[in-house]
C-alpha cells in the first residue's frame, strides 16, 4: 500500500494514495443519520454499484468512531462519508457522487436543470445562515438543531470530553457540547436559535414554492429521467419528516407532495434510508416527539414554527 501523509487542506475529491487493503472495488465509510452519507448510499444504489459497507458512529448516533485511530487513517478530517475505489479515497460527498456519476454515465441525469436543483437543495458554504436565501439545504441544516439536542441528550458526557479533545474542528465540537449542556433552553422565545429558525423557514417556504412550480408537469426534477437532484431532495424531505414539520410544509404544495410520494416508492429510498436507520437515530426521533410535548421551550418553539409554516 502506498503511504503518504496527506495535507488535510487538500483532502477533496479523488486522492493518489491508498488508505486500506480491503479486497473490494468499492467501499463506503458512512453513517446512517448523516445527510451526505444518505445521498451517497442512494446514488450507489441507483447506479447498482455493490460496495463494502462500514458504518461509522458519530457522537450524535452513539459514539465518536470517526475520531478513532483506524478511521483517521481513512480520513484525517474525521468526516463521513468516505468512498474508496480500489482503496483510493474520494473525499466530500459531492465529489464522490460526481466521480461515480462520471464512471457510470447515463445512469443519472446530469443536465443543467438537474445541476441547478441539486445545488439549490445542498448545504453550501461554511456558514449556513449566509446562504439561506439561495439554498434549501442551508435552511434544513439550521432547522435540525432540536433533533441534535434530542439525540445528544442520551450520550454520556464523558464521551463529549473525548470528542472535544480529539475533534479537529473545535468549533463544531464546542457547539455540540453546548447542545448537550443547555438542551432545549436553546430554543427559548426570542432566542437567537428561534429567530434563525424562523428566518430559515421563511426561505425554505420560498424554495418549496419554487419547486412546486417547477414540478407542475414533471415526474422528476429533470422530467422523465431520475437525477442527482432528486436524490438531494429525497434526503432533505426525509430530514424534514424526522424533524416533524414536513407534513405541514407540504400541505398546500400539491405537486411537491406528490413528488415526495414518488420518491418514497423508490427501492433506494427504502433500502438506503428507511431500512438503514440505526436504533440511536430512531430513539432520537422519538425523544424529539416527546420533548415537543413536554418541554415548554421546545413546545413554544414548534408552535412558532407551525405559525410560520401555515399558509396566509
């Protein structure tokens, strides 16, 4: 195996060094809850690519396996997913999807229309707040905090100490420790989190209105051909469903609602998202449902979100 000490700043796309000796053409290191992992799993399934699967727990799903010595050899940046092709790593999900789509051209639409809507549904930039008006993925990222809080509430604080010490991004680690310590108090009325969520919902409604208009006479985003953009919106819709706000968001958007139903009927949705849910993710969703009913702060937070979502 060719050895190399990679510079973390250059770890994007296909690399020229091997990180394992697995006896598989394709291997995926991924997490059940991670949106980027879900996108890559669905893409591999749609292209009928068989791969060796290695599930990597993150702190929110039970443990910080992404900070283990064995995984840091795979990716020093400690992020998932990581796709290996003949043991050569490909970093960052958009580069992974681009790579496999180029190898299996014709399987998924890569038209300008698909590219536009794929970007619109993606998380773009280092600060989600700055891109809310352009990217639905940024909006959904900002709305996910209550689910993170619910999932992290059951994690031992001792694991957080290890998490903070080892994590290469101290900013992200510190935020997650705040989620653990402060809990649903983060969502008090007029808190910064409540104000950001309200703004994110306003922009998300506009994005969904745009999509509803686009889907007026289409089966998929690019007409009759399934595309990468459909995969992106598939995982976004499912996250919003996990957050307990999708039904209300789609109530007055008939075309998007029908589109979502078609997405759910695909085998890739069932096999790579629904049937892949880890117990910790399912428990976190149930905890969120309970907290919405029992936590005064979160109950009011969701009440305000529902008021923002309801059509005028």
